[in-house]
């Protein structure tokens, strides 16, 4: 059974940091590009970051460049999103995605 389980979300003040994790079971992620998306209330889901199957290539939305870092550990079948200098506009549910599979999401709230 394929599962993508995100964790690490929470409430953080502006300027704070969080690290999201996505643990995958049911297939080896080493063959797949991995993605982090987010969806804020009333908005469409947007791509935040992607990472190639080997981790050698990454891409980011302009809104998070320089603040977020995506990385992966294929041995642990996991992908991560390090988020620094968080802003209130980063508030959203964050999802990891691979191939046709999605996680259930983890809530990130940036507020003082």
C-alpha cells in the first residue's frame, strides 16, 4: 500500500523555521522526482519545490527562493522541506507528491 505521510507542521512566529518531512512507503522514491506543494485557504494548490530523483537538481517557486530548501534521503525513502524566514503568507497546508501519489498534508501557520 502506497503512503506518503507528512509531518513537521505547526504554528511558528514570523521569521521562524520549520522542517517538514515526508516518509514514503510502498515504492522506492529513488526513481522519482519529488515535489512539495501548498494550498492556502481560498487559493489554488501551488508548487513550492521539486527535487530530481538523485537530489542533484532542485527548483523553487519565486516566493520561497532563498528561504526554503528541499532535500531527500533515498535510503530513508523520505523527502524534506527546510523552511526558514517564514512569513505569514507561507501559511498553508503543505503536501508532498510523487508520481500520482499525494500525502494528506501538514498545516503550517505563521503568525505572531
